[in-house]
C-alpha cells in the first residue's frame, strides 16, 4: 500500500472523530474528494430532483471530474488535517 493511500485511509478514520460537525459545504467537499480519491470520476445517473442531498453530493463529486485520484486523496488528507488541527 502506498504512503498516500495509507494517509488517505487514516484521514477517513480521523474525520469520523471530529469534535465538531463541519458546515455543509465542507461536508460536501469531504464527500466529493473521498469519492474521487477512492473511486475516480463520478458514475451512474444523477439522483432525482427531489433527492436534494443525493443531488448535492452527485454535483459536488461531478465537479472533480478529471481530477487524478492521487491528487484528490492528497487534497482530502490536507482538508482533514485542517479540520483536526
């Protein structure tokens, strides 16, 4: 396992233990970076119009289309570090 992958997985664990819940924009950013880092570009159909949370998550992830997985992992690790500092 690469060092980056290990730090990414540790950051995913660390984010679960945050003392304060981040604001919604930050949560969407975390979600999108995690999905891009772990799965790559967004796949599947966009959720229905009335699935507001699902749509927001899908759109946040779709904005990262074309971002390299390693780059997304690094940005995720950096963001989690800021939140846990």
